[in-house]
């Protein structure tokens, strides 16, 4: 059933299934090198969907893009997940949210999912890769192939990188990646990967070493599932500023400027992972930076 919750891009439909949204961090801590005044200057654009009116907290969403393309049901990013032990990220510790109910309202049962794409392997993009069944983590989408960037699979494996323990992704490899690898459901990719005639994965490093985006080209339509190249619409007008979550801020800036430029040049709809509110947007190149052209209408499930 086509309804107002879906947008059509060429031969592809896109819906947004939200896990949650809300305040995540005080604005003055979000960018190490951007004065708080920048948030105040763009208050009219940012409040209430991206910035709290009273408390100046940055507001973000955790959400999945449900993409139907070439006969397949595809999920892009899987949120934080339920029941996960997250000692460093306390607000995401042992969640119990009705994400699967939201997915069902979008017409997707777990067994219907053909492909899961993790744009990168931070804990808030892989959570619903698995769910807890009788004390074991099992793939939440039993019939799906999971596409993961090989660079991130290597990087976030504590066996390769002992610093993971005690960091933000503590336990995430063990509960959200390893069980899918063990089930034989992971397909690793590097550099670029053609998903089908409409969609392809491209590397977009900086936020994490293996971070990626999904580019859509179908008919005359173009779109960019932008992952975490940006975390707030303030980075459209201030694209030089990388958030405190970016592991390589300089590389993140280069990637963000390149992809904002591509989106502006191609009239592409941008769908960043964490933008709340209308969530999808078109941008224009102003010569000295970028500006929001318009928000795409994409209500949440
Ligand atoms: Zn993220």
C-alpha cells in the first residue's frame, strides 16, 4: 500500500522508521571548535526539531530508512537496539523500545527484510542487527544479508583494537556484529559496492574509518542516504565543523564538503541518519557554503 508515509524516488520507495528521538547533548559541547553563538544564530531553523527551545540541548533521532528497490526490502541502519549493555552510553543501556512494532506499522516483518546496511559500525547504527532470545544474541532479520564495511568490521573488533573496551562501542561488536558473522549473514565490502540498479554504497570516511553512504540514482531522481557525515542541520551552513563524535575531524570535513557539493549539484535529497523533524532535505551551494533549500516531507513511523 502506498501512503503518505512513503516517498517515491524513481523506481524506489523510502519510508522512515524511528526508534526514538530526543535531547542528546548540550549544544556547547557538540562541536569542539564552533562557538555556541552559531546555534543561537540559527535558532529559527533548529528549534524545536534539532535544538531544545529552553535547554539548548541538541536533539537527534535514531531511525532506519526502509527502502524498497528492485524487488527487495532494505533497511539502512538499525539504531541502538533493546537489552544491550552499554556501560559508557548510559541513556542507551538496556533499552526496551517498540522498534519492531514501528517497523511492522511500516509493513515490514523481520522475515521480510532482504538486506540490512550498516553505514558504519557505531553502536547507534547496529543495535537492531540482533535481538536477545533466551539469553543469546541472534540476527533480528533471519533472512537478510547484512552489508558491512570491512574497514569498520576490522576497526571495531576488540581483538584488533583493545581501546574499544571502555569506549563508546564497548560490547557492541560482541552483541551486534559477532552473532551476525557467526550466522554467516555478513557480506563485507570495500571502496564501493553496487547494491542493485538504483543503489550503491560508497566510502565516506572520517566519522569512522569505514563510514559510508548509500547513493540512489533512479530515473531522474537522486538521493544520498548520508549516514553520519552530518549530525545536525547546523552543519549545512557550517560544513567545516566536525562533531565531537567524528574520529577523524579533518577527514570528516573533507567528506562532508564533497558530498554536500554532490547533493547540491545533483538536486539530490539528503537523508542523514540522525536528523529529526522532517529529516530529509535538499541543499544549495551558496558559493561560500551551503544552505537548506527545502525539507522533504517524510513523516516517521
Ligand atoms: Zn550515529
